[in-house]
C-alpha cells in the first residue's frame, strides 16, 4: 500500500500544480499547499515493516484527515477510484489518542503527507473498535514491539479485558 499511496500522492501533486498554472493564467486564487494525515488501517498498511509481526487485513479505503481545498479532495477521490480505493468520509471521526506522533510520509511542493505512528493507530483501534481488532491488538501486545501499548490503551479509556 505504501508504494501505491506514494504514486497516488505524486499524481495528485502534479494535478494541483497544473490547476495552479490554470488559475494563475485566469488570475484566480491558487490552491494552497495541502496536508493529508494518514490514520487507521491505512497507516498500518503503509508501513511495510509492520507486516513482519502483525497480520494486517487489506482495506479498500483511505483513512485520512484532509486539510485541503475542495479541488484537492475531489482529485484525490478520482485518483483513489482509479486504483480501486475510496476515501473514507468518516475519517474525521477516527479517534486520535493522546500523545500521538506523526511522521513525514511524503513532502511535495503542494502536498505534505504525514502518517500517525503505529502504536497510536493500534491504541485507536483498541479503544474504539476492540471486538473488530481483537486479534490484531493481541498480536501487537505479544510482539513486544510497543512497550507503551498496554499503558496507552488504558490511559485512553480502553479495556484490557477485551484482549485477554
């Protein structure tokens, strides 16, 4: 998913550049630099190192917060659909745990893409959808890759009884 998303975002940046050239020629406001923050299952699938110790289910949607012009959102949706994906309109409802960290995924001239850290994505899943993610959270805890995972689940209102 990591390579696919990078391809989509690079194409999106090119479309924004082209739109801005047209807008410049027309004398209208330019599309400002946009920010996309990848969350949820999309964030886990976009980090290939995780597949070594976590069984991740493929998803057909992109979970992401968009800080972007409506033109950017529309173009992103079109690009995603060309690759058999959709933008999850419920993305703004995704729970972002306290102390989440975001790293740069891609920095392009008119598009910055960040990604939530894996531990925070797992905490979000454990707190808001424990039944659906029971096996994934069990694997993450057993892997011992995330030393603060259990504490963060509890701190954010999750219940460990769901995973024992």
